[in-house]
């Protein structure tokens, strides 16, 4: 297919149209949004590091630890001072295999960073 995947360690806030191949490490408990959707925070990794991805509805129910997935048209943003991946409107997560993938949990790109809390704040003089 010749697709190029972005290494997790290279993901930066505000990036769009990200294609990432990852292994699912840990799936968080679903929480309900105000409009009734299930959303889960899923820790994923590739050989360059790990990050959290926000997974909505049925996809989150189907994922299991050890699944190898491909995210297409994802984007990165900050949620609660942590860099997080999202699927986006036209993006999707597709399972492509399981269990056989080299990965590293470090660096954890979703570690809270104080500089994220400073962004977007208006200073008054």
C-alpha cells in the first residue's frame, strides 16, 4: 500500500490527517457524554513511544489489548494537559492484526505537561 505512518514520538499538538499504526495496551472504562455517546481513553504504542487515543462508541467496545490497529485521518490535541489522539469526522480505526508488534511505552507522549495549561490563556495587563 505504500502508506506512511507517523511515529508516535513525532506527534505534535494540532497535527491533522495523521496515519498511525499502533498496538492497544490498555483500554479505559467508558464514560457517557451528555448526548449519550460512550467514549474511552485507550493507551496505545508503537516502537517509538505511547499515547492516549480517544475512542468513541462501538469501536471502543470491540477493541482489545493486543490488537494491532491503523488510525487514518486522526488528529492530535490537548485534553486535560495531555496530548491525545482523536479519530476525527472522516477518520477511522481499523484492526489489522494482533499481538505481534514491537513497541515502547517511552516516551509517553500523553504525560501531562505544564506548558499545555499555559496555552490559550489570555493575559491581562
